[in-house]
């Protein structure tokens, strides 16, 4: 095989392998199987302690750095939660330590109470 044919074959192999890599699923990450939780996990109320990182009252979101959530088998992480009850938004301020109860609502996790 000529050198140029070998280079062409290598370039084509690399160029066409990207699609296969893009199709890889990420559901094998330990403790992060949010999409496949039990039906009880989808309707249950969950609790955690957290530190408020960001408040977006206009969008109705709060970003929390929360402790592990045993009922969902979640490790500690930082993530955004929806806050549908506007009166709850006043209980959040950046840097504040809070205890929250939340539920899954469709694809969102929604805060139901704040202490």
C-alpha cells in the first residue's frame, strides 16, 4: 500500500469514528442514574442540607451545593432547582445554609419547602 493511501485510510478512519463516540451513553456513571430511578423516587419528597450558590428569582431557579441525598442515591453536588412558589424565593440568599425538601416534577427537581 502506498504511503498516501495509508494516510488517506487513517484520516478516513479517524474522521468517521467521531459519530460512534458521540453516541456513547453516559448512564454508567456511578450514582448519577437520575433518569432510571424507581417510581417511588419520582413521586417522593427528598431532603438535603445545602449552601445557596445562586438565586435567579426572575427564572424561578436556585443553585444549591447540596449534601448527599440518600433517597435518590445522589452524592454531594451543585445543581439548579426550580422554585415554583414565589414566596419561597425570599428564603434564599447567596451563601446561606438551608435545609430543603424537593420533588421531581417532569425533568425538574422542584423545591417544596425551605428551612
